[in-house]
C-alpha cells in the first residue's frame, strides 16, 4: 500500500512538472487566461490612407483542475496612421494582452502591397513582439471575406496557412518566403522579391483559400502577380523546384497526354561578362517517372528518349519566354544584377544588368523507365 501511494505521489509530481513545461512560455494557468495569441496578421490600407490591421487570434482557457486546453477564435480590427497606433487601437477594447509569439503569417492586401509594404516591414524587423519565422503573403481578395466567409480545415487562419505551406511547399507552382528570408534578401541589388500569393476561390458552393503563384515586389511595391504557371518557371529557374508534374503529348496517341512525376530537379547557375553583354547560364537537370498515361503506352528505350527530347524542348521554350517577358518590362526576375556584382564587384555598368543579359539554358530530362514503369493497358 505504501509503495502504491508513493508511486501515485511520484506520478502526480511528474504530471505537475510536465504540465508546467507545456504552458506556453512562462505563463501559468492564471496568466494564460489573460493572454490572446495572434495566429495571423492582415495589413490593409483604407480609403483615407490609414492602416487597418486584422488579427486572427485564439483566446485560450486553462484551469488548475483541467488537463486539456480550451480556446475560442477571436477577431480584431484596428486602425491608425501607423501599425503601432492600429495595435494600440485594438488594445483599447481587448480584455487581454496580445501575444504575437504564435503568429504564423503576415498577410498584405493587394492594395497595401501596391502602395508599398515598407511601412509595415519596419515594425516586423524592429519590434521584439513580432517574430521573423512567419511566412509572408499578398492577399488578392477581401480581408473581411477571408476572415468571415472562407472555409478552412483549421479553426485558426494562421495555423491553417502554416499547414498549407508545409503541405504545398514542394508544389512547383507555389512560392513561399518567410520574414527572415525577406529581411535578408531585401538588401539585394534591385530589391526585387517574390512573396506567396493567396486568393479566394469558389469551390462546391464554399469559399476556399488558395496558395498559388506569387506576388512580385520591386522596392517593396507590388508590380505584378505571378500566375501558377509562371510560378513553376520561376521555381525552376531559381532552383527551388523539387517535386511536381509535367505533361507531354503521347507520341503513340497524339490526342492524349502523359503525366511525368518529378522526383528531383537541380538548377546550376553561372554568369559571364564580355565587356558588353552578360550571359546567364542555367544548367537544369530534371528526373521523372511516368505517372499516368491517358491511353495505351508501350514503354521502351525509344519512347523514353523521345519523351525526354520533347520535354526538354518544352521546358526550355517556357523558361525562355518567361525570362524574356520580364526582361522586356525591365524586371530582373532572376536577380542577374545581384549575381553580376558578386562576381564583378569592380565593374560599373551604364545600363541595368538585366537589359544586357542573354539567357542560355541547357535542360536535361531523365525519365526512369522500364524497370520502374511498365506498359499501360
């Protein structure tokens, strides 16, 4: 009996220790009931030029005699000339302290991004309450609609977005960058960066949040949206594409397609300068498997070689068109200027580097064939 009581005491002590360490930060159960945790922040600009911020939050509840956490979703909106003033506006009617340590996403509306996000970046960079881990996005849609009408798989927007990025991060059409990388890269030549793009779409009578493509910012001002298709070209050029699919016409049945599953992709980049022109070299290697065929397919070495040649030509054409479309708009989408001045720090160019840059692409597609992929019926 004594031994059993001793075991119960030890178990109770261990439970207390574990529960204490599980409490967020240094909060005890009384403190935690006075805190509201922000899961995501939306930065917007209203019609008079003031800043609107929207906070998606969880207000937890924990008691001394309960082992499980409880919480409810809380939404806040604040307005001010600055982000700090808008936050103080929220604090005036919030019954608890706002904690930003669990924030998963910084979201800028399209209007805010078009007017420039530098005014928001300063507080993210300097204020200790703001983390540098959250991902950054541009929202092409209404913040009120996102917070009130969109159906998500998680109760809290920030948690859902973070899960969405983790699930979709290997998608070739998705672009994701966190605040830490943004703050590091914003000092690059030309200050050109691409954030992830969020949009709202109708799906089976419900509104869904979609992460697809990107938002191109120059000097921290939105200049254009990058489509999902362009997102794949962008990721392949900068070397961020790891997984995904490619479609190629079936040579044995030209009215149908074959889907290639990308198992690995690597991009090597180099640059040269002859005194007049810059040449940007991209050596791209893509490994694939045959994932699907819409019609009968007899797999042999001849077929694989043909598919590889066709896909190499298609990829090269798409990447060249993508690069030239941005070059014509004087947009250095692949940061040629940054690469150039790293290699030639003493050179002084009279023109923007992108305007004198020619792209040379070598694409090598390898399809793992007959030992892995058999004939289809």
